[in-house]
């Protein structure tokens, strides 16, 4: 158990030397809001697919090193004739300061079922 304390102390020392780091974490993911009444679906970005739905939103892991300024997301809904696709801008953030890890990548979208597409949501 003591080595955990030592590791934490070393981590804090490394960040504090920059004078601006904290230990805030973040999750790199793209969120896709499902239409009312839809409780399941599958979303894919760069070959990574998920069907994890939380509170009506598909959560697609991006990884901290997602490439580019946008991601193409494809969503398949139960009973739909074809998947919906769209390009979503990605936002990179560093919650602990410009010189501190982690770098997180996020994006948000919703589905335009009538238009058969995924639409980026500006946040």
C-alpha cells in the first residue's frame, strides 16, 4: 500500500513543478443523442463500434489520440433500412493546463432521422 502513496507523491511532484497542473481527469468520447423513444442503436467511429446507451445517448470511445479535427460517425438504429452517417467536429482539451496531461477529445451529435443523417451539435 505504501508504494501507492509514493507513486501519487511522485505524480504530484511532476505536475507541481510546472506550477499549473492538477489531477483532473476526462473521458475522450463522442456522444450521439438518440431520438425520443429510441432506446438502442450502434455507433461506429474509425472502426470502433459501441451500443452503450446512457440516458438516451450513445457513448462512442475516441481515445486520447484521435486523429484530425473531425470524425465520421455511422449510427445504425433497430429496424432502420440504412445507417445514418455524418461528420462531427472534435474538440481537444487539456483540463490540467496546456503543458499537462491528459489531452481529451470530445464531440457531440444528434440524429436527423427524416434527413437520414448524423448532425453535429455545437456545444
